[in-house]
């Protein structure tokens, strides 16, 4: 596996699998570590997510930060993620943009017709600058579900 493989126009695989929590807890967060989904599928899903959703956002906000990308099951469980989290399939990321409120980021994504997201969640809006936006994409699901969590 090449962690320097480009995933979309702006990021590399290493940016989507890195986790300080995984490093500090000695959790192996390499795609495929769980056996299912396979490494190949996770990477394919990450490419789809970046090309269909995130690249458009970075075009507008080049200083976008990915706060959470792919998560193996152990990392996801430690972080309190859902057992069906799309993070575990490489289909979801959490993002912030410095000096931009998450309300503005959420609204930009929601109203930007070129971004074909599956699920859009404004996580913990009451936390202000510590909140984030969760965006996911699955080519087999077209639920266009929004949530304020």
C-alpha cells in the first residue's frame, strides 16, 4: 500500500488514515486491517468520497482540515462511533475550515448542487469552533440525509 497515493485532487491516502488517537493508543488504522471491507474497497471508497464531495469543497476552501477520515473498527469503537459508521468503509470524513464557522461550511455544502453527498451532519453546533461537519458518500445510497447532532 502506498500511503502517498493521491486520493482526489488535494490529498494523499496518508491524510485520510492518520489519527493521533490511533497513534497514541497503538491502534493499527491501515485500511483492510479488519478484513472486511478490504483495503482495495476502502481506498476506492475514499477516492469516490474525495472526487464527488470533498474536492469541490477544497476548491472553495483550500485550507480545509480533515479531522477524521477512515477508521478501523477498533479506532471507531474507541471514539464512540456508530457500529455502522461509514468512516469504517472509507465513505465519510469530518471536516473544518479555519476562520469559517461550521454553520457556513454546512450551508455551503448543503446548497452546492455539484456536491453529491449521502449524509451531511453538523456535529455539536453548540460547541462553536470545536464543532465539525461530517460528510459521507456512497454510490449505492441516495438518501440525502441531513442532521444537526
